[in-house]
């Protein structure tokens, strides 16, 4: 039987894009994104890898399941964007 103990940060590697902040950093445990908007258009998009946190994630025994959950949440969020 697999150990089902999850860390507090389980599933939080990536920023939650459903709560994207404009002109502020949107944080996940191992990644952050920044979208700068001035006026009506987006001037800049940035992605930051928090290397120390990513290394901790990779060392975590729950890494694979956590990564799969993060990727699934991201893909589902992208799919929701296409719903009109």
C-alpha cells in the first residue's frame, strides 16, 4: 500500500492561474508568474523558477503525484478558458 501522507504544499508547485494577479507576482511553491499590464494591453509576461524550492520538490517522496496533480490542474484550467 502506498503512503498517502501528503505535505501541506501538495499540488501547489505551480501558481494558481485562476487567481492570476495583474501587475503582481502570482506565486506557486516552485514557480511564479508575473503579468504586467499598462492600459489595455499586456506589456510583459515572466516565469520564474524558484530553483531551491524546485530541488526540494524533486526530493519529496510525493513528487510524482504532486507534479501530476499540478499538471492536471493547469490543463483543466486551460480547457476552461475555451468554454464560452
